[in-house]
C-alpha cells in the first residue's frame, strides 16, 4: 500500500467537509473518488496535496507517517495534482510552466532549447500535444488542461491526483487520456481520479470510493459495481430519464449575422459567424475549447464590443452594446468562467443571486434594496437547487466549485427573460444537480423560451439540443438536427474533420 489517510477531519466554520474520512491507495492502481458537490472529495485531496491542513487524522506514504505544510512538501514525496482550476502562470510560456522549479540550465541561464526539447518529448510520449512557445494567456482552456497534466507528469510523481481531468476534452482526447492513465498505472504510478463521469470510472478505475456529506459511504471494486449502483450511492436515489418532446418553434429570439473579430495579432478569431435561436428550441454549439466559442459568446452578451457584424435579441439590435442593455433586451447568461465573469467571490450568496437585478422593482424601492426580500429569494433558490451552504449570507468563495456553479446557474435560469445563453452550465456539478439543471433548461424551452448551449460535454449537447452547430477555427462549419449525428462524428468534426469521412 502506497498511501493511507486515516480518520481525516476538516471543518470550515459549522460545515464539516471531511468527517473521519479514511482512504487507501495501492501501488499501480487507479482509485476513483466520486460523490455529490460538497461531499468532501476535493477537500480530502487538497489535504493530501498540502493545500489544506486537517483538523485531525493521519497520513501515511509508503508506510511512513507524514504531514504537509504546502504542496512543495507533497511534491518532495512525489505526489502531484492536476487541479480542476488551473494553477498556471498566464504571462509565461507553456515550456516555462511545465518545467517550473526544475528547469534545464546552461551556464547559469534558462536553456530554452533544452527545455523545449523536454516538453516536446514529454508531450509526444503521452499524446498531449502543445506548442512549447505559446503563452498560457493565449492558450485555450483545453490546452491549459493539457499543460496542467504535463506539468504534473514532468515532476515524476508516483501518486498523481486527477481532478476532473477530462472536463474540456473531445471524446477522442478522453480516450487518449484514459489510455494514458492506464499506461501510467501499468508503469507503477498510483492514480486518484476525481470525476463526475461514471462511464470514465467504469472504463479506467480499479476501485471506487463513494463520498456523501463529508463521509465515505463505501469502497467497491469496479468489476463488482455498475453506474446505476454508484449513482444511487452518490445521491441516495435513482436518476430519472429526461423526456424531451419535439416542439414547434416560435419567434426569433437571437439573430447573429456575419460576426467577425480579429485578435491583437491580426488573426481571425471569429470568421463570418451567423446563427439563430428561436423560441421553443435549445441550440448547441459543439467545439473544442479555443475555437472561438468564448469570443463569440462575449460578443453576443456584451462583454466584447470590438467586432464586426450584427446581434439582435428579441428583434432589438444590440450590436456593440453593453451587458446591461443586452440583459434588459431579454437575455440571461451563465458564463464559462464561474469566478471571472459569473460571481463576486467576496460577496454573500444573497448579493450574488441579486446581480443584474439591483434596480428591479422586486428587489429595490427608490434606490434602497429590500434586503429581506433578497434573502428570501436567495433562500428559495438555495433550497430548490440543493446548494450546500451555511445560509444566504455565506461568502461565495467558501462554497465548493460545484455549489458555486449552482448559484450562478440558478440565478440566470430563474431570470424572467426569453433567452438564456448557457456556457458550461453543468461543469463540475454532480449527477443529481446536472439532472435538475437539464430539466430547468428543457422547461425553459418547453415554455416558449430559447437556449443557446455551449458545452464541452458532447453528451450534454447531444441530449439537450434541437439543433447543433459545429465550431472550428472561428467558423461554424456544420449544422445538424437532433438525432442526425453521434458523439464520434461530432468529435471528428470538432477537430476539423469532414462530415463524410
């Protein structure tokens, strides 16, 4: 046994994140840890990686009792972590990020040629292609994910923690990642996989530990369980099958005409993009991160104004207008980045639920906020979306990533407006919450609203979308009706392949 964590307890105020949690890991195995948001998965891994200190409990690595004051202590014991929220230096290159703190030097200076060669060799070995010279700030989310994985592999870790590693990958890339993980285990590495994707668990794990409400519910061998059993262990009930009947579409809610935008270097980031969303439909955008989806959504929602083309929301021309005007025209927006665009980390949940509605008659009168009404609104959404929190006055930054996503998703879906732009609405949330969010999006569509859905989860795009556009290198290349395409074909088109291949 390479790792034992015994009776770990960690509290944050009144919240017990880990309640006498015990986990063990064998050499050369892949252990999956699954559970709802707030179950304590990320907390126990942060403790193992030295990002948090437990209130009590013991950790043994290779039979020796250890304690960590920082990730550096964990790295010294060959423990690495690929984090869900990237820990990269934006202004630095891919190469510098991967070799950071273990660089090749020549005559006392950073050896660019030698370090580039190491990165190329590593990326080729594991099939995670990156441009060694690219700046992290210029890289797509998907590329940054690959850099995180390569950075950890470069540290020669014996124990590697993967926190939702496939969140932004295409089906083909996921296959390569899972193959890489299996090969690492065969080579003697010991892996811990935190994921919400039970199909990945069944594909790659040797054992599965299920957590709920800060406790370990049980550990089972993969060969002795199923996705249905694991799902039941995670949420305490069986999930239901979502029924999405065909709908007759109504008036046009969103019209994007010939949208084009160049980067600071003069490259076309968006190239003559035209699309529409009608009342009574969910329209999906499928594409590998970094192919223009983020820029397109920023243009549509008012976060970006330097573009050519036209955007109409509910027949109102909002081209190059600000966020407030576009929202009042009839749009809500679940942004891709829950912290950068979607919330205020230091503010309370009540304040985060209020965002964008500060001047509405429902929540203010003569410039004075109706705090009790705001708190009641927050409490209702906390209850409906099963957000795990101490209460509506708790700070946003104190929630788990998945629960923070629920706050933003609840706020935007519940806005009384016809059109919702949903970017990664279920990223990092558990099966039960994902099911609920899907129901709400479909309910909006069934009640005459429209949804533009951007998701790196192809299963989500295929499940929910009435129509699907494929985006590649800033252009919409293909359009399909529901049922006309599968995930493999869609994944191939997302990488620039042809429909008839």
